[in-house]
């Protein structure tokens, strides 16, 4: 398992184009460069096909975030109900 995790980290460093011993600032800068390169506004100018793929990915990501938020709101509402009802939870 540790080998897989180490390999995943190495892939992340490769994607960000930073050395494996990079500082936090270097990682942040590598991430920022990628975000600027693949920002939807820039991609529209480069390639319409790539723009479609990125916009579809963003839609799916937004839907996933929305679902997680709904679950969180539901969980917090249930938590408040149990806390306010006086029912022992443990």
C-alpha cells in the first residue's frame, strides 16, 4: 500500500512539474501555473473541443459538490435535532 501512495505522490509532482523535494511555495506555484493554463477562459481561445470537455467536467464537479452539501446540511439538521431533543446519542 505504501508503494502505491508513494507512486501517487510522484505522479502529482510530475503533473505539477516540481521536484519531489519541492517546498510548499513551489507546489503552490506549480498548481497556480496549471490553473492559469487550463482556466476555462483561456481554453476557449485555444481549442473549442477542449473547452467542451473542461466545461463538462466542471458541471459534473459542481453536481458532486452540491450533493455533498445537501448531505452535510441534512446531517447537521439531524445532529441539531438530536442535540435539542435531549435524546442521548452515546
